[in-house]
C-alpha cells in the first residue's frame, strides 16, 4: 500500500522506527523495489484519500470520535441543537498569519523557528483535541507535515502507560511571519499595553486554543484584567 502511494524509503524507515539496513532486508524479503521520492504532503493526501474511500472518513467524523473518546456525548449536544464540531467551519478566516491570534498561539504550545530564509511553525502535543485542531487550522494554509514519537511516562499522566506525541509543522517564507519570535515578559507587556479590547481578545483566543496551561506570566496582561 505504501509503495502505491509513492512513499519514500526514508519516510517508511522513520515512521516504523527501524534502521535503513533493517528496512532494506525487509524489502528484499518481500521483493519490493523502493525508488519513490514522494513528499510527505503527498503521502498525507494519499492516506486521507484512502481513509475517505475505504472508511468514510471525514474531518467531522474524526472530531466526533475524539469527543466520544474523552467522554463527551456528541448526540446529547445535537439533541439540544448544539453542533460540537461546528468549530471546523470558518477556520480559513484565521489563515492569515498576521492576525494576533497566531501571536497568541506562539505564547503557548506553538514553537517558531527561523533559519535559512524560512520560518517553521511546529506544535507538539499529546492532547487529542489539540492535535486535531492544529492539523485542521494549519491545513487552511498548506498540508502540514507530521511525525510521531513515543514519550516517557510522566507523573501527570498516571493513567497513560506510553504516551504518543504528535508533532505538526509548516515551513513557510520568513515574509509570511511578522511577529517577534523571542520576547521577555517586560517586552511582551509593553506590546500588550497598546492593544484594545478586540486585539486582546484575539490574542487570548490564541493562547487558550494553544493550551495556555504551559504559560506563566509574572504580571497582569493589562491594567483591568489578569489571565
């Protein structure tokens, strides 16, 4: 199946977590020739196509399955006229990286890296809802690349024996990113003082959607409110 998707040998090796030597041995045993060099974006689109065709997969179904997984009864919401996956609609309005919403995301789980005239947006998470949200949001700009890795068990996740980290990333031109990458608390507070209510609300929305629990501020965000 992976061969039909034109998946590169390196991509298969990294995904299975095996060495090049081991992969070559397996390919020889199965009489498989591997010369393809498909990009990861093409691979993701191919796999999504298979899921839609064979399993009737869709973004809405994915969203509902995750809600059910964490104990949310989506049918109960629908019975009261509430669509729990309505957030999937209208995300393209946030695709402009110049919106303060993206600046808010960088103050939580989203990491920005700059090098060689490019900027990389990366989000690592073990949170199921967060993983789906960033995948869908970043997809409004381009198909994100992703990699999966095992994480050591942490005391905070005592019911999880072996957590899995999903990492999504986009590589864009530096011209697409206009926000500061590194700021001290004092510099951030000086920027926030110039924001009105609408701008501050958009920044806080990004903070909350990006899991603000990892962020600690020394002082209030503004004179009249604290986060």
